[in-house]
C-alpha cells in the first residue's frame, strides 16, 4: 500500500498502518497534560508563595513532560517506514515497445565492417550502432520514450533485459555481451567442443518467441521486434516462421536486418535472406540488408521513424529509507524525557 501526499511527490509510507500507533501516543499525551486533582498539602495561606520567583525548572517542566510522547510519535512514524523515491520513468510520453533480438552466433565474428576507419567484427559494429540508436548520438535522435527489451541468441537464447525506459542500464548490459569463444589448449590451438558448437549456432525462432513474451507484458499499443542476424536458423525448438505467426497473432511487427555481404566474408548458403524476408512480410514489417556500417546506420535511421503511441506512466522504483531520521531522535527523546522526569524534574505526588 502506498500513500502519495501530493501529485508527483515521490514520498510514501511503506507500511502506513504503523501510523495507527499514533493513537495511543495521543491518548498518553492527553493523560499527561489534562487537568486533574492531585494530592495536596493544606496551608492557612498561599500568599507567601506568590513572592517566590518561578524557577527555570518550573518553566521547562511542560516541555520535559512532552519529550516522551514526542519521542513515541517519532517512533510510530518510523514504524510506518517513510521513504523517498527517485522517479526513473516519464509520466507522459509517446513511444512504442521494442524488443531487439541480437544474433551472437559464431559467424558474427567476421571482421568485414568498419568503424572509424578500422576493421571490426560485425558484432562490435552492430552493438555500436544500436547503442547510438537507443541513446542518441550523431545522426540518431535516440528513443527516450520507448520501452526497449534486449534478447541475445546463438544456439541458446538469453532474454537479457526486460522492457525498460532505463536505457543507460540497457546499454551497460549490451556492452557486456560477448561472442562465444572456442576453448584452446595450452599451445593456443582451438579445440573442437560440443558446447561451443551449440553456442555458435543460430536459433532465430526461439529468440523471436522470447521477444514476443517480453512484448506481451506491455500495454503499449505499438510493439515491434528488430531482428539482426547474419545466418540461417540451424538450432532451436521453434521455426522462424512459427514465431512470426505468433507475433502476428498479437499484433507485433518484425523488422529484420540481414548483416553481412554476400559472397565475401561468409558462405552465401548460410545467409538465408528469403527467411528473413518472409518473417518481416508475415507481420507487415520490413526487411533490410545491411552490408556495411554505413548501410546499417541508414537502416537504423529509417527504423527511427517508427509510429509513436501516447502512454501515461508514473513509476517510482528506487526508494531511500527515511525511518532512521525519525527512529533515532525518537529513542533519544524517550530516554532523555524518562531520565529527566525521574531526576531533576521529579515531582511529589
């Protein structure tokens, strides 16, 4: 249960029922300060006492009596666990939900792309371009209002990041993704390894299913999958066509991007362009061929023009506990009040 004291104010009590403890505290304070008959000594006249000045202790006595109730009140507020939250999503915006499926199979290690004049692997080029696509850099405006998920796949699928507006965290996750590395012996020679062979395969259908599951969780109207792959499906339990039909039934469009250049860096038989075209066509998406870094950038800029959908969201996900600011002063007041009322400010019955 959450209580927001003002619209847009990220303050709440995590357990507001703790505030009910203020009721007995109020009753205790009322009992302390209410007027009541006390035991008294009989004197023939009180005139003589009027000549005595009122001491500092007499003036401070009401404040000392209030220390314990005030400390208990602070402890009750601490029991309700006040928290202050940092808002990490936009309240209003217009955007779409995007699931990026990134191929990390062995063929993505081909170094036929260029970045800043240097030859790089396809995988590194794709990560750089999509980092700019998501965050905005140079010719890209970024996607600040889009919820974006990340799925990476080879022979196995890893739904690395759910739909999120925290794109900095998404970019950090993307930077950690690496291609599968073959095992080597002590002489540096590559060894044949079954697990490496399975990791280097391409399970396009399974990756699309994972992306569909991520998008199905969102209530955003426009949902898109961006699939980047340079090979044909040769692993997985679900075919690419079956996954495309599943996406179509949920109104999800798939944009496919073929990475690489025919006839040079990889065997043309491994580049199943026809399947990538069919996947896109089934869902009313579009197929793009990206043979180099410049083409890939142009493709991403075209995708950057996706339609947008209005949405409203207000989420406070990171909360800082404030109860120590109430609990420790409260305990200190209770202790101080108890000590004073039984020592210097003790009164006769």
